């Protein structure tokens, strides 16, 4: 079974990939990154035929180049700089950076290893490829598509009849059923409701003239763990400092949970609170997190109605509506909703990730606010990182 090309444009990725990559291009071109794939679902088996199709799709991806109109579009985004766009004119995915394989029990292995500014760009493309290959070759795709259409109809009715009243962005490209289905989802949500205000997918933002949305991901903070001169428990500080220097207060939503929100808040001082427009939630109890952020703003005397909470952790529309009702009168509330938009079918979606694990040969990790989300190739390093975080939390709480 041979599939049509899954990736047809290098814009078919999340905006935050370009955002993070621009900072790396300007400040950290000396870093090398190594990424590893993981499927968190149990009992998922990939076949040799699937692996061959995944490899063929990666081959196709690496033949793509940015087109002039795509570069012009990136240049039109207010915080993307011309020198970075000129770099992208020369850049393309390099096939030799990606290694794939199958274990004896059918577990897919994928490793990306290369200069960080190049290796990091593979994540979304590869997840899009892997997910679509799996669902097209494992199931009856037309049956999945029909069930997705029925569910999408119901979601749209929920906005039209007032069941759902919040605004959100579509964040679904990494685990979408297919590129064609994400296209339908974005088009219908943006034309049949007034509530979908944009998408993280740059390709579809360009196609439909809607807002591309995104700031940075965990890997951006993680990469600072691989820089010798930076203490592990202070990586949030250096990441936010570089981000602010790059964007001068624009594009300013900070991700809180790479090394736990409690540690993040130690570096989210008066200056950073004022510099950043808001914060993003991606793990842990969202209500507890939101109250903690509100208390932090109150500590610095900041009116939270000028700030924003962005929720993006495994949301569906009912959860989002409840969060909206809880916080809407105290602070701006926004949502990024992914798999529930782009791969809600009669079959359970895959929970697949590709995570940065080494920078310049040194292990890096995300701790998050949920211990089970930690992913690290080096258990000793993970323990050391936890101890470093705990040491700083305990020491500075005493002052």
C-alpha cells in the first residue's frame, strides 16, 4: 500500500518551530541535538510495511524546499526576521539526520541527530507522517473519516447553540488523522463558528488567511541544560532572557512546566511578569495551576485582566468550557486544542511524541508537573536534575 505524499510543504508544521529556531539561529548554532520517538500507548504494533512507507515519506520530505511565496508569508509574520527567512531559503531537511527501525515486537524506533537548528525541525513533520501512515494502514480510513465527520458536526453545533462560548486555536497537526482531514477541520471550524481564532499549523494559516499561533515548547528550555555554563536549575531564567531579547516583548507567552511550575515562578520575577503577556499550561491540575498563576500576579501587584492563561493539555471542548467559566471573569483565557480537533474518531488516537534527549552529548529532560510525563534516556541524570531543582526550591524558599 503506497500513500500519496503526506507533507507537501515545509510550512506544514507548528509555528513555534520557527519561533524557537529563529532564536537558535541567532544565538546557539553551536548546539547539536538528539531526539527520540516514543509511543505512549500500550500494545501498538508497527509493521514492516508501515516502516517502509514511513521511510518513503521521510525521503519525500527531505526533497522539499521552501517556495518563494512560503518565504514571503513567513516574512509577513511580524516577529519573524528577514535574516532568518534568508537562512530558510537555503535550509532543507537532511535525510542522514534521521534513523528509523523496528524492534522484534513491532515497536517503532526513530532517532534524529544533527545540528539543533536542523534536527529540531523534524519533530512535527515526522509525527505527522507516522500518525497518518499508522491510521491509513491499520484501519479502514473511510470509516475513520466518517466517524470524525459525525463528531465534528456535533462539536460545531455546540458552538452554534451556545453550549460552548470560549475561543480557541486548533493545535492538532502533530497527531492528526491526515493532512486532508486537518484541512477540513480548520476550514469548517473557522467558517461555521466564530470561536476558532487561528491555528498552530503555518501551512493552513497561510492557506485560509487566519492567525498562526504559537510561542515555544519544552525543548527550548531543555536545550539550555546542554550548555555547560548554565546551572541546571536556572535554565528557565536563561531561556526567558534569550526569548525576550529576541522578540523584545512580542510573541510573549511563557511555558511554565518544563522543570515544574514552582521552579518557573522563581524566575518569573517582576521584570518577566511585565515582559510576558501570559503563560501556557501543559501538565498538572489546570485549576490549581491557574490559581497559582493568579496568586503570582497578585504578589507583584499586576492586574491579571491584562494577562492571559493559555491551556493546552489534552483538552476537549467540555473541559475547556469548564475552565473558561472558572477563570473568565478574572483573567483572559485562551485554549489550544489539538487531537480532539484533528483525530477524534471511533478509534483511540495515538499518544506519540518525539523528545529532545541530548544536547552536545549531554542528557536533557523535562520534569513537568506530572512525573509520568518525564522522558529521559539517562536515569542518573534525571535524578540529578530532580535534585538540582529541589535544592534550589528548598534553598530559595528559606529566604
